[in-house]
């Protein structure tokens, strides 16, 4: 059931890792934004901007294999690398392929698709990344709902890049006077973003996942994922799949 | 069993809420610092600076009542207020009483004592607050261990004041060249502290717990707890009690 809330009393909270979701999520008065900047949610936004029809997120590699055996296009990433037996992982560049236009894709990743799985209790789940930042802010501004920013993190640990994106959303939404309730988590994330926004690459220089991706020669992906608002699509979870 | 680590490779991590402790704590290679700035760990530091012999942290009010019935001095706080039937909660000022000198005190609080309970898997648990900041940094510098800063938070949510203290410790320890491994969580907490350090009161103005304490007329406690390094004691958990 949809629960409406009073205009002018909207809250913004950040859940820094999926493990805390049950602590933060209590009722259907919020939109949940799933965030996995490096790279699942950036890849998902890229896919829809390039005409993919839907993305079915699954938690386990074995689920992805089952879909693949049924003829689906399937993508799987673990610890930054493409899982053996799959052609795609979560590099945004893979999702620009014109052959994927109009297709349904099954996706499993280390953190991002697990965060979506956790969030399934919510009525409204959308996908956020720097690539569709402005569109996400616009979407949230227009909904008469609280906002719960769910960072995928890294294996249930806090991570910098997802928290920065949560901070960017908190920063722009808090300029909107209907959001009066910034939780401690969104105040902290916003302060981080304000410190980092002029040069996010430099701020993330020492972050653990950036180092991990650098070791895997994924610097090009990192730079791509840190671009702001190049796409206007806001993927939403409907039924068992993400769609726009 | 004590696990020694290589000098020059020490890590600093922040666990922003007790619910995440199992994610961050894996082995006895770290010192766990329990942090509940408003007000449990500030009160504990104050107690030892005023000559208390020991503090026995317990998780539940019923445990505290049992000790009280056995003749112990017992203190209990829930949601910022003294629990009915107790003379003391977690206001630092209560622990300056000369009658408490040399005494053992049983304490239960909303978040702080629960964080200590969670941390019990670790060999070395110490108590941190702004009141003993320098002493804590000095203690951690001298131990050949990693550091896990455990924020008590608010009912398993992230809170600003505990994260700020974790950031202060990360800030000072990262000046020490033996700490090369700052996790994303400690980079974020340190950035927050650097932003807030000139006027922590102003930075915390909109924090949820500060507002909660203001409503309870505890402004005097807040200002007291934000003083830096006025005490030199580092309480440590030994057996079933905190001691210095």
C-alpha cells in the first residue's frame, strides 16, 4: 500500500550499506534509491540510455546461469571481474552495444544487485548514479515521499563513492524547501559531497574500490562513472525487472 | 589469542553502527574503540577522571536492577532520560560526585553499553570520547595493532557526533606514518572532522541527537562532552568491567 506523507515534512536518510536496510526501512512512505557507482548502477543507467528494454537483477551467479541456459543475455561480475562463462560484467561500456537494443538482460554483481534484492520490500525502487544525477533529483522532488538512499557499499562495508552520490542527492534535494528532515547520515554525506564535488576523482584517489579497479585496469570505467547527468533515464524496479 | 601485525601496515576502520560490527571485526588484530559521545563514553571517561574504581556495563535495565538489588550503585539511561527507579543516567556531571570515588558502578544506556556488549569478541576494548581524545590517540599509536573505531550510533543508525570523534582519531593517527591503511570509512570520518573541527557545536547544530538532548534541556551536557582532551585516562574493558 502506498503511504502518503505531509508535504513540507519530507525526510532524507542514507543507508550506508545493505546490511543496515532493515534498520532504516520501516514503511512504504519512501522512495528507495539504489546506488552502486562503481559500477552496477552506472552500467544500468548506461544500458537504458542505449535502448535496453529491461534488466532483471539476480543475486547469485547460479541464478544468472539458469537464465542464460534459458536463452537470456546474462551478465555477471564478482570482485570487479567478469565471471567465467559470461561475456559481460558491469562495465558501462559493454552496455552501449547496439545489439542490446530492445533486449532483456539478466545481471548479477558483487554489491549492486544484492542491494536491489534487499530493497524489494519497498514499493518504489529506482536506480541512481552520477550519470543520471539530475534526473534522479528531479524524480525525487516530484514524488510526495521521503527518500532513502541505499548505498551498495563493498561487501556490506561503507564505501566512499556511493556515499558521495548519496551526498550529491542530499545536497540538491536540501535546496528544495519541502525536504526539511535531513538525518545525520544525509548531513554527513552532503558534507562529503560538498568537500569533494570540484574534483571527485582526486577525493576518491585513496578509496579502496578505486584502487581495486585501478589494479584491474579499469581507470577508463572510473572516469566514465564520475560524469554527472549525461543521461536522463531513471530506471525503476517493476515486477521482477528494472524498466524505464 | 593476540595477533601481531606488521609495523608500518596498520589499518584504521570505522564501524558506524554496532549492527555492522560483525562485518568489520574479523580477528584479534585490532583494538576496538567504543564511542558514544552523547553521552555514555563521555560519562565513563569523566567517572574515571574522578576516581571511580570500575564500571560494569550491562545491556538491559533488568540486569542493572539485579545489580542494584545486590547493593551496587547503578545507573540507567534510555532515550536520553534517567530510567525510573534509578538516581543516575549518563550525564557526565553525575559522575563527578566525590561519594563515587573508589566505587564500582553498574551502567546501562540506550546505545553505548550495547556497543560494548557487541565488541566483547575483541581482546582489547577501550573507551573514547572527545574528553580523552589525545590519550586515546597516544594509546593507539603505541599499540602494534590495527584500529577499529566502533560508533554506538543511535539505535543502530549512523550518528554525526560519534562519527566526528572517529574522524578526529583518524585525523591524528593518519599523521602517524605507521598507519598507512585508511579505509573508506576512516577517510570519510576524517573529512567530516576536518570540516567540523573549528566549531563542532555549529556543525552538530542540526544533528538528531543534539536536537533530542536540547529538547531534554541537556545543552550543558552537550557543551561539556565537546571539550577536547581534558582527561588523560583511557578506560579499558577487563573481565566484566571497565577499569583504568
